[in-house]
């Protein structure tokens, strides 16, 4: 089932361990403070900041998401729909700029998921 998978956590802004607590403070990636994270999961109290500089490597994950987006849209628009390459490039740059906050957030969740084992049926932690 999708709700018990790592992919669910990446796509729906949830804790990689319990899949219930929010990862970022705001639900939407398209707000002014899109980069504000909780320090701990509100549900299971997983530490979202394991060490200083932990999320530096998520830059490469974000780059991978941008590359996947670029290649997928290239094959659909230029190859599939036979649109001129110049028009495609003119449209690609604004979409990459608009999707940067989304890729940023997905990359951070993806990077943490690599190091955390999912336990979706974990009971709520007591403060």
C-alpha cells in the first residue's frame, strides 16, 4: 500500500518514519517560508536535523529531480509533440524556476528517507 511506503513520505510532506507528522511547517511548497522545517516530528519525535550540514547532499538530489523533469518534458514536448526546441527552452526556464521550491522540499525528504527506516504503525511518542 502506498501509505506505508517511502514514496508516500516524499510526495505528501510526512515524516519518513511514522508517515503521520508533517516534515515542513507549511503544507504548500509555494509559500514565502517554503524552507522552514520542524526540528522534530510532531507525532513520533524523529529528529529531522541529525547533524549540522546534513542536508548539503540533498542539493544533488534536487539536481536529479530537475534533470528528470527536463528530460521528461523534452521527450514529451520536443520529440512527442514536435515543438521547436527554442520554444521548449523558453518554456523550460520558467517552469524550472517555479518548481525549485517543490524540488527543494522533495530532495530534503528523499535525503532523510535514505537514512531512516519507515515504521508506519508506530504509536505516538509521549513528550
